């Protein structure tokens, strides 16, 4: 019965051009991937600063695992509450300018863990309609009332806030959107926050490390709580949540995804501490990332494409799902890797190629991409 249902659904996905079938990757070498023994230039990595493949980080992480061992072997709430994890979290809070920080095994788990715990039935969550799937899942699990506002539309957010004036409201957004690649209008968002006094959660997964002074993102002035992931610009894995006093203890007591999961190992915390120093001295990498990203966007526009994105995440609008898959396949034949992004990650009929720029890319890489991309 189950098997038949799964098979039918997959056939439907295939017919709709939505079947997900990622290629198997033999290995990674800097900005290149090896797929079926073929070397392809990767435009689909979130390793924005190239740290994930840097010898320096690899050595530090290896040393930390040798020193501390491979696992914490316990939830944080049992025998996993190691001093070095607490020390690392304090350093993260202070580096990013918040009272407290808490590490989670992934950004997905963090969004689920905080949103489903902080909010409940009587609360209202107002959210940007393009926030990450993990936040949406957290909202659903919380049991709170919720309503979306149009992507990055501050007038629409204001309308929603007016309609919910008497209630306890939280607003969820991102600082650099994962698929559209555009920035939150932090100034207007901050003004609305002052006017309506809501609690704000800003997901800075794509900004932390890569954007802002010392890689500190863009939303500090307007965020009560911020989420960062180690899996993107930090070149590691896991995530951190930055928050005001009192919230961490609440999570320790009530957050099921935190309480009932093995905490990240001490070696992770030691590597996170090493990373703060690496991130602060990565100014040149951030500058180069900005430059190649700008050149890519301008060149795509000159070639006649519609493209959105204010920084290193660029969304090349394609439209039909099948066409996006076709363009991606044709690029792969020419040794360029950039997979299509389709429904449900983006709305139906609005498929994109999500181009992820990294500090490893050069102007020459951008030019080969542009030359090999089929005309719109
Ligand atoms: C905006 C946003 N938040 C959270 C996550 C989840 O982070 P992680 O990959 O660490 O689970 C992602 C990852 O795709 C993301 O794009």
C-alpha cells in the first residue's frame, strides 16, 4: 500500500518536472566537483568564503577532533553540557553583540527548536512569505496563529501589524534571503519594530560570516533573536542562535529538539572558537566575494536575463520547471554545475537557477559561465 502510494507520487513528480534526483558527487576540490569522473565548476555551494575547503580550517578541525574525540555522546541536558561549548557560546554572543548564544546541530533544527518553543496558541506570528522551510515547520509545530506578508514588503507587514495590534506578535524574516538573494530592508523593518514593539527573529544564515563588518551580518539593530549556521560561510556544520537574556534557559527547559538530541561535540565548539578569529580576518575574501558577485549579476543582465540578488546569492529567473532542468543539464554538459530550484522551494511556474558565488570564484570563472549559458 505505502509502496504503491510512494511510487505514484514519484511518477507524478516526474511528469511535473519536479522529481529530485541529485547527481552523485565523487569528490570536491576547491571550487570544483567531480561528477562521473568529470571536473565541473561549482556554482551551487554555500561555502561563501571558501573556508570549507581551506587547509587551515581542515587542520584545525582535525586537531580538535583528535584532542576531544568524535562525539559528545549525550544530550546537552544530560552529560553533554561541556565547558568549552559554554565558552564558545559566550564568545559568539559577544562577537555578534547579543546577550546569549546557543548551538544546535543544524540551522533547520535551530529554527524548529526555537520557533516551536517560544510561541503558542494565543500568539501571532507574522512572517515573510519567502522564509526558509525550517521556520515554516517551526511555526506549524508551535500551534500559534500566523499570517504571511508579501516578500520584503514593509507596507504589507505594517498592514498585518495594524490588524494584530492588540495581540502578542512575533515577526520572522531573513536578512539575506536564501532563494531571492535580496536583503531585508533593515531600516524600515527596525522602524516598524519601534512603532509596534514586536519580537523579531531574523535568520542571518546566508549573511553571517559573509556580509557586514567582521562578517556580523546586517540585522543586529533590528533583531531580538538571530540565527546563524556554521554550514555556509563558516565552512563547518551546526548552527547558533543569538538571543536576549533569559531565553536560553527557557529553551533548555522546554525545547524538545534541543533536549532530546545529542549535542554537538566539544571538538565542534573548539573549531567554532577558531572560526571566530578566521572570520574576523576574512575581510579580503568578503571584498572579493562582493566583487565577483557584482560582476556576475551585471553580466547576466547584459546577456538579457532577469536576475535578482543583492549579494552572493543570485536567482536567475527561468519560469517553467522543465526549462530550468534543461538549462541546468546543458550547463552540466559544458562542465558547469548549477542545479535548478523548483517548487516547492520556490512557487510553481517560477523555477530559477540559484547561482551561489564564493570567494573561490574568479572573474574568468564568471566569464566562462556567461559564455556557456544558453541565451534567454
Ligand atoms: C535561511 C536558512 N535558514 C536555515 C537553514 C538551515 O541551515 P542548516 O543547513 O544548518 O540546517 C538554511 C539552509 O539551507 C537556510 O537557507
